[in-house]
C-alpha cells in the first residue's frame, strides 16, 4: 500500500525531474534547432510611408518567439567607411507551423539618413525560449543599397 505522504513526495520528485530535463533541453539545444535566418534583402521604399522595405528569408523549425535588433550601417561621410547609423528593436510572437520556410516583408522603423547615402542592414536575431533563455542566431547582412529620393 502506498502511503499518501510517500505518493506526494514521489510526485514532487518526478515533477522536479521533469522541470530539470525540460530546462536542460532548452539550454543545451543550439539556436538553429529552433530557427534559421538565411538572408535579409532590401526591397526599396514602402509606398506612402517613405520607410525602407526589406524581406527576411527564414526557416522556423519549432514554435518559438523571435526578437532582435535591426541595425542600419551607412557611409554617411562618403569616405568608404560604413558606421552604425541607427537601430530598431523588434519582437515577434508568431508561432508558424514547424519546418516552414518563410519570406517575410517588413519595414525598417528606425531613423533614416539623407538620400544618396550608401547603407546596408545588419539584423541580429535571437530565439526567445521558456525559462528566460535567449539564444542568438548568426547575424544576417544585406547587400549595400543607396537611400533613394522620397
């Protein structure tokens, strides 16, 4: 006969073991187990808003939250040296189906330089997991582009 006190203790130990295994799974799996970002592509200026339009090419292997910072690097002095111009943080709570390859359009909401400046986008993306675990993915960088007249 199982005593209620022993049953409660066994249940509590099993629960702690489950939490420990789950935490270990989230902590030990590499970031590309959850998602991969392949490219960020400049698509011109968004009509009626003047915002730069981009496209992210990514594959999501598991249901996961993703966040990051998009950094605009520009040759503002036109001396051939690119420097950090502005950045914009973002977060996505979408949970698409597993192993789904997506090409997602988005607009950059950060500060823009003046027309004629050469720039590129550097997106730093992280996978946000339970227990406050964040895993960075390798950054993706666009090809250089010229800020157009608006």
